[in-house]
């Protein structure tokens, strides 16, 4: 074990705590420069309390500790910055916390996936350009609609669509890899023509890929969200909840399979037409693109990578040793990560939403390839 693994949680937080992350995120660590986000989006499931205070505070300040932490590592890994609070809060103009963090990552030659939709990121284009030249950065903005009415009701304190497109255009012009997060994708909010236009705007701005996932709904955001959607388009609001259900009665609404697949198929096909790579954060087999360039040279493999690897080798039947052999190609894989993978393997969840289905072999679980997706089956009672 490296000292970074021993120092779990400080100053970087490990990221792979859930199956959803293992399915979608190739980053080893996450770092939040701020606590809380001034944009307070209606659909935001992170930090509802701190976001609503509209007064983010500084989360990470000790740059020497961070530098030491990175320098002690015996291999490089990706850190996601600002994943749950935008990296360029208004405070950043004065405090330069994100800028200083980027300086440390750049000087230590560690890759970052930087999340922001703010124009403030252009101030740091000098550092990002250097990192871009070394294949050590990707900047991800979020844009779910070109319609100002949507922004007004769902993300009133975020920059306009044009401002976000401008940021990506400028980054791309300077050779800094940039992408868009089409998340949360809200069914019915954009018709096919509008979705096509949105994705063409991404492509014209110079984005390379789109990260995609459907809206998640929790009881803490439900009422405000539905109110906002009703104001945008009553039909969207009326239809949406027919496809979501709190199956386990735990305050988290799951989206129906049919809607999940339908929206993925539509978005992926439009992405392909627009010449954009498509990365699904929910159904691994829908991802299409090169996930091994730039910062992804230092990735942790995600479930889509497992599937691609075995499918390319025409593996119809996978045993644990096959997976271990594959994982041995990655420096970033450690005992803790393998422990998580094993947990999901043993509970028959690892290849959920893929073409590999769990089967029993004696007392062990293995996976065999089928011609239909392995989605958990459930029937939604309809809400009227
Ligand atoms: S910008 Fe992102 S982190 Fe901030 S409130 Fe909106 S969704 Fe949440």
C-alpha cells in the first residue's frame, strides 16, 4: 500500500464508494475546493443545505499538504475537482483556491477532471493550457438546454447557455480538452430537434464528448423540482413522475427501464450524428468513444471498460480470474478497489445494465453473455 492509500480521505476523498461511481467514474479521488455552491440549482442533489445558503465556504486550503500527498504516490491517478460544488465559486476571484490547487497538480504532473460552468475558469487558462499540452486535464461544463426559460427555472444563478458555450469554445481554441455534461437529462424537456441542436452546439464549441445521465429525484428536491418543471412545461411535469417510483420507499425515485433505454438510445444516436463521443453514467454498454486518451491514461477502469475488453475478446463466460487478469493492467487498481469490485461481483450486481448476466457455478458467481441487457426488472405502479 502507498502512503496515499494509508491516508484515506485526507486531503483527497476516495471516490469509489458506490456501484454508480464504479459504473461511471474513472477517477480515483475527488477534491472539493469549496463547500456549497452559489448556483443552487433546483435539481441539485448535492449539498442541498449548503447550496441553499448561497454562501459557499472554502473546503481545501493546505496546498503544501496536497503537494506532499501527491509526491508520495508511486503512480499517477485522476482527481475529480469540483464534482459536487462548482470549482469557480464567486469567492474564487479573491481567494484563488482552485487556481492554487491546479498549480499543485500541474507542478506534480497529476491529471485532473475539472468541473465548472463558470467563466472564471478562463482566468486559469495559462495553467490549463500547460496541463492540456501534457494531457493532464479535461474541463467539463454542464448544459441541459439552450432555452433561457429552462435556465431561469432550474439554474437561475448559473451562466447562460451562450456563456457556457463560450467558455468551452475558448478552452478548445487554446488546446485545452473540454466536454459537456448533459446531466441531468430530463425526459421531454428537449424534443429531438432541440436535443439535436444542443448537441451540435456542443460539437461546434469544440467539445469532444458528452457525459450523459437521466435526472435523479429525491424526496428533498421533488416538490421544488416539479414546481419548476410545471412552470417550464406542464406536460413535462405531468408525464415525468409516471416514469419514476420510490420502490424501496427510501426517498430516492428510480427511473423506469423503458424510459432509461429510450432516452439513452435517442441521445447516443444524436451524439453520433454530431460526431461526439457518448459516455453513459448509467448504462455502461451505451458508452461509445475512446476512453483511454488524455487524462484517461491514468484512469481506474469502469464497468464499460470491463465489458468492452471481454466483448473484444469474444468472451461469452467470465470467471473472477479473467477479471483479475484484466485489472492487473492498471497501476491505479489497488486492494481497496478490488475489494469493491469483488463485493459487487459476489452480489451479482457488477454487470447490471450490461449484456453479461450473473449465473451460479457451484457456490461461485460467474457471468455469461446474453443478447439482451441485464436490467433489474420492476413494474412501476402508475401515478395519476
Ligand atoms: S452548479 Fe452543480 S453543484 Fe452547483 S448547485 Fe448546480 S448542480 Fe449543484
